[in-house]
C-alpha cells in the first residue's frame, strides 16, 4: 500500500493512501501539538515493531475511520460491513498500537536507552508478558521516526513524503508465511 504524507496548512498532516484494491483515500490528521504527525508515528511504530493489525494494517485490509475520505476508486458494495469486521478483528492490536505509538513518539525526546525503557513500560501497561521487542528493535523504531520526522518537517508545501506499507503477511519463525 502506497502512502504519501503532506503537510497541512495550520499543522497536522494529510496522507494520500493507495490501497491494493485500487481505492484511494485521504487521511486527515489534526494534531498540531507535535512536529511529527501522529499518523506518521503510527506508520513507523507499527511497521518497525511488526504490528500488522494496527491502524495501517487495518486500512490496508479495508477498515474505514472517521478521518478517512474516499478520493477515488470503486467502493465495494459491502465496504461498511467489511470495515466493521476488520476493526472488530483488529481491535486488540489497534488498542495496543495506540499505546506503543505514544511511547515511540515520546521516545523522540529521549535518549535511546530511555526510549527503549519507555516502549517497554508502555507494553507492560497493557500486557502481562515480557516486551517482545528487543532493545535494538525499539531503537530502530525511534531512530526511524526521528529520520522521517525530520524529512517531514523539511517538506515544502508542494512536496510529499512517500512510504510503502508492507501488505504481505509477515514471516513466522522458521520462514513460513501465515495464511490469509
């Protein structure tokens, strides 16, 4: 799934999304408190921590949210039911993603060591199991958000930050793909 982030006048961001099914959507972000858009933080945290059923994985699978609008493409006759089913199936990871995205976003202002602790703390606030993300993986996510945030901040009005969401099923241990 291809995504192009652009700066919004007055703050926030716009993300033009080209889904694999040919639908083009616009995601409007109204956050003005942060220089790095929350939806970009979702992208990086979910991609780099391997969350495939958070915001971006849900959008790729057909979920619709209030901040999304259809730009072009053929709507499916059952897109509302499909969206509801995806959101219901992904509800647990959508909630987890919000917590982890917040931690990765906060990590921008912290040292790498403190950022890894922040992500581990966030995980522990919603899960009883040990944090599955290695410290190196957590640092990669925060470092990548710093890099993309810097690129986003330097965008001129007519430019975009292009990114691709991995739509293939992630590999399981042993190298086998999960079924769809």
